[in-house]
């Protein structure tokens, strides 16, 4: 995907763009030096040690994500050691049969799973999940989970003519000839109106030319054409902010929470609120363990489940109660963790919300005060599934957001308050 010029600094993987203002960032300079020398294993080990002491350090998780992606790309070269293995066995008549019997097929499947690149990719995905578990500002981890598992395929049937205009636009864009690039993207869209990247990059051109009015128009068109994608909404918000339409930016950032609650969208919401002399009065609650999860029958997400760390995360305090809640409600849930059978234990329709209810009922731990406030106000479901979102219960979030979009909007509007009110 093209690196969009509107993305904020925290969206880039390049370490040089990270702020150097605090001690942790300074420590990370050694990791950068190791990466520059191609010593990815050493850099990995060094960053893991920092994160062990500072698990809330989102930039550190984003950097570890980058290292492990490089390790994954490098590991693909080692796959060649496996070679192009083929298996031939004999049938009952003594004739050669390619592919072998079921036992041989199982062996081949096992060999495929232990290929270096497969193992490295599973570890990479685990890093994304762990980073977003530990920190609410591991923005790159959040983005790459979405691009790996959420975003639907786009531009899969682009005509040759539209693609030609688009490629012309790309060439002009790289030369910073934004007016010329815009003309080519327009021609691509005239040829094929559902061309996603052409629609998005046309807005890029206007934004680069400080023409925020036309950028807004282009990004709004992209949002209308692709309402299930979060990227066009980000760029629309950025254009609104540049053009000082702060209330529009705030409204769009709230609406985006009904599409996908990505962490850097919360940053945009907070920025839009601040520029409107308001503040988002909601605090994220960190968690020490992954969400409860029904056995995953979706083989397309096998990469999420096959990597096992040396040491599993250990529940402590109220999170012991959280984990135990699954056994109480799982027989009432479908494979997604949605409660489909009425239970006297809860009025919620979601395993994740029920587990938080159990913690609040059985613990006075101060770390749960924000959740307790939300439960008192009637918004525990919004808080748990949206503010404290994690990809592992995406299906529950999606069901909730589809059915309760108005409540999500109401929730954020309630807790976006004048700055003076929080002093």
C-alpha cells in the first residue's frame, strides 16, 4: 500500500520519525543501530527486554513489529532449504501415485507449517496482538492487524485502461507533480468509478496542494464508495482538521468507531475534541491477558493461533475471575463468543462483557474504576467492546456495532466534555 502523505508521524515504521524526547526513545537508538547492521535477532532480544519492564510503551511494540516483519521477510530465503518436495507412492497395482496417501499428506502439511517463514509470520502476528494488548498507543500494531485480517480486498478487477491512468498518476505523484497526478487519477475514476486507490490518492493530491476543500470532497466520495474501510475516514478527518472544520472532524471520528475502533483514530478524536476546547474523558484499562476466546474453527486465521511464546501470559487479581468467566457462559455462546442462549447470569449478548461484569462483581481492584463508572452509567458494553477493543473479540465488536451504532455515538458524545469540566 502506498505510504499516504496524510498519516501522522506515529504511523510510519521508520524509527527516525519517532520522538526522541524521553528515556525509552533514547534506549531504542541501540536497537536501531543493531537493525542497521542487520542484526535482527539481537535487536529483537534488546527490545523485548525493554518491553518487559515497560509493557505500556506503544512505540516500542511498533518497533518490535517492524523488526519481526524484517525477520519474517528474511526467513523466506530459508524456505528454499525445504526445496520443492514431491511425494510419490505406489497404489495397490504398483503404479506411481503423486501426492501419496493421507499419512504422507499430513506429513507434508506439517512440514509446510514449520517452514521458517511460516513460523516467523505467526510470531509476527502474535506480536501485533500482544502489542495492542499491552499498550493503547501501539498504533502500527493496530493498523497491521486490520490490514491482515479485517480489510476486504479492493481493486481486484481494475481495467487495463483505468490502471494505465492510475500508474501515470503514480509517476507524477512521485515527482510531486500533484496537479498532473490529480488529472490522471480523475481519468482512472472516470474509467472505473469504484477504483479505490485512485479515489483515495486523488484526495492526496489536493491535500498536498493545500486544497483542503477538494481534498474533503474526494475523501468523502471515497468514504461513500467504501463505507466499510477505515483509511478514507482517517484522511477525511485529517483534511477537516487542516481546514479547521473541527466539529466535522470530531463527528467523523466518532462515526468511525462504528466501523473499526483503531487506536490512532482515538488520537484523531482527541485532537478534534481539543481543538474544539473539549476533551475525551475516557481512560483505557490495560489488561494482563488475552481475551477469552472460543475454540477457533476458522482455518483462515490459523496464523493467529499456532505461535506459542516461551511463557504464556498469567492472569492476576481480577483477571483470574475474568478467565474463569468463560467456563460459566461458553455453553450459551456461539463460536464467536456471542451469547445466543438466554442465561440468568447476564443480560448482555457478549462473552467479553459478561467477563467484565464478573470482575466488577467480584473485585474492588482500583484498576477497574473506569469500567465501574461506565457500568454505573449504562455504557459498560461500549467501554469494553469499543474503547478497550482487541482484535481477538472482533466478531463480538462487529455484532455490537452493527446493532448499536446509535449507542456508540451517544457514548462518545456523553464523554466528550468541555475541558473545564475535567479540571
